[in-house]
């Protein structure tokens, strides 16, 4: 069974405050550019590439923002648990619970691109245990399940 959070999903300003607090607790600064990148990332309904985010920030700020600058910030966000990387799509999603550490399980729809994040500690613990039993030290397990979401399947 999937792990259920005992709190509501922060959104908008609450999500930004949670992200800023988490980043600052990690000893990093919440700069204007980092705030802009996080706001753009959180505005997407589906996983967004660094190029998508750079374009959104460029439009919002009225100046060109390079994707390589966005990549650096996204790497920082992933390391600080503010964002999750959907490996197979080379895209990112804002983490609605930056103060919670869970390994990722993503359900990725091949038809519409919608990506759902699940927390299932039983499955991810099993993956970690299997890796450790093989003499491997897992740092950040990510499980992706490709298929079709319920909406696309119903069509």
C-alpha cells in the first residue's frame, strides 16, 4: 500500500515557503533566480525540462535565461529534495513535501505525459535491501513505471 502523508499537499505560496525553508536549512540561499526557477517548476502540471523552465522564467522576467543555469539550480533542488527528476523524461517535478525523504516511484503515462508520484516505503525499502544485498550502496533509488494513466486508458 502506498504511504499516505498525514498533511495536505502544500501549493502556491505555502509550497514556496516550504521549499525556501528546506533550502535555507540545508545552508543554501534562496536567491531571486532560485525563487523564479522554483515558481516556474511548480507551475507545470507535468514534468518540465530545464528548457521548459528556462523559457517560462525568461518570459516572466523579460530576459533570456540559459537552460544551463536552470540545470545547475535544478541539480541543487534535487539534492535538497525540493524537486524530483523523472529520469526517463529528463524532466523535473516540484516536490510537494520537501521536508519528507522518500524514494521515488513515478507512474509515467506514455500517451499524455502525466506523471504521478507515489510513496510506497515497502517497495522502495525492498529495492534498497536488494541493492545492499548485492553489495551496492543505493543513494537515490528512482522507480519509474511506464504505461497509460486511467484517463488515457478510458479513451
